[in-house]
C-alpha cells in the first residue's frame, strides 16, 4: 500500500517506544523523556529505560503509555542469573514490558542450548509481561543466523522479535527485518500474535515507513498496531512532529 507521509507518521507515533538508554542517564533525563511523550501529538506506545528508572518512568508516563526496561543489556551474555536479576528488578518496579538481549555470541558459536535456556528462564520469570527479544541482527549478519535466532526466540515464548540494542555499529536493516518477519509469519503458533520491533538507526518517518510497509506486506495491515509493531528510537519523534506540523518534506517510502 502507498500511504501519505502523514499516515506513516501517525502509525510510527502510535507504535513508538520512546527510548533513553544512554550510559549516563539520570532522573532528569527520564523526566524529560516522559515530558516529551506527554507533549507528543498523540500517544506513544511505551517509554523504554534502564531497570533502575522503571519506577520513575511509571510515575510520570502519560496515561496509557507502557514502560519497558532492558535486561541482559547491552552485552547479551549467557549468564542466566544476571538476566534473572534484571528481570526481577524490572518486575518489582512495575514495568509492563521487558526488552531482553538474546545471547547472540553463544548462538554464533553454535550453542543454541545456552540461548534457549536463558530465554526460557526469563520467559518463566516474567509471566504477564510483554517479552521483546533483541536478536542483535546486525552482528549476526548472515541471514541464516537471523532466521535461527528468530525461530529460537519464538519457540521460547517471545512476544516480539526486535532487531538491535542500538549499541553496536549495525542497527536495524530491511534485510534482517524481512527474515524476522518471515519467521513470524511461518510459525503457526506466533503468526497471529507475535510482533516485530525495529531499533537502531530509525531516525526519520521515511526510515520508519520502510518497516511499516514490510510489516503490512508480511503480517497484514492488522499488525500495524502497538500490540504487534514497535519502533525503538529517541530522535524519531522530532521528525514525526515536524511531518505532522507540515514542516517535514521527507517522502514516505512506497515499498521496500
């Protein structure tokens, strides 16, 4: 479907995980993040923060905006106890969503069992929360590994497949997104409910429009809702606001 840039901007806004995951983040940064969400020309999907800021984010998030926090982040180690500590902290603080880094180095080394064990442990410990599994697809590089990581995450109960932490040189790419979306569509247990999150390098409405079109093409127009589609970004909101205010001149992508 070819849509207007305003239409793409509104979808991107509704599906935006407004993110602050800088190493030096402090309480003032999280308050500013919540203020940005409150001032947006529509409701964003979530605020995504470090576990230590969940309570603050919950207290100041606009009504209806979820709070997500990261676990096993950004390294993606195979240390199950570390991942479970993060998960416990996130749950006790009241987050609704967890963005968990898959042990991608273990996957590349052929240790699927270590990946599965960590994902399974966190899934069991986070019952009731939306679990987004970060594949770090840009570091996996080979499509066969992205597909393998996608299938593994879905098999262990991931609610979302997410491309990247944003902490490596390689963020979201259409090629990796295509593999991840195809894995969701091909899984009979996940095809009707699992979602996709693009993160890392999505800075403009035109960038977002590429993924919007891919999700629609693979999962259907009904998947273009926060329950099935997210974009993790910090700077994208400024371009969304410019487009919706008539100041943006970046055309929406018509396909991929």
